[in-house]
C-alpha cells in the first residue's frame, strides 16, 4: 500500500532542504497511523502536483489513487483543482474523499 501526501515547497531555491523536512514530517505522520513499515512507502515530489502524483501512480502500477479534496472554487465546482485535474487525467480509478 502506498500513501502520498502533498507537501509542496514554496520555492525551488531550497527545495532539497524542504524535501528533507517534508519527508521527516511525513514519517512522523506515518508513525501515528500505525501501519507496518513494509506496507507503506514515503515519497516527496517536487513539481506540478498533478504530474507528480500521476507519474508516481504509473511508476508503481497503482490500481487506485485516493486523494482528498478541499477548497473548491467556481471553476472546479465540487472538487479542488488538483483533485479535478487528477480525476480527468488518471488512467486508473480515482477515489476522492471530501
């Protein structure tokens, strides 16, 4: 099972440091979820969120993408822009949690 949390750096100038910090925070969150080490993978991506998620899902041959949605606006209707974009472009099933 793979879980991906979106933690995007504010700028690319210190993206290596931001990635390191984000990965540490992600590992702390995973400890609280209490999932065995062999059943979870941590990955931090730098780039457009949609592209990073879809690329990773393809790389691991995912059957399902589970994504949270928040802050919808008038152009994305019921979903946020990232969730909307992933739903439109994914080649596998997408489950959106609101």
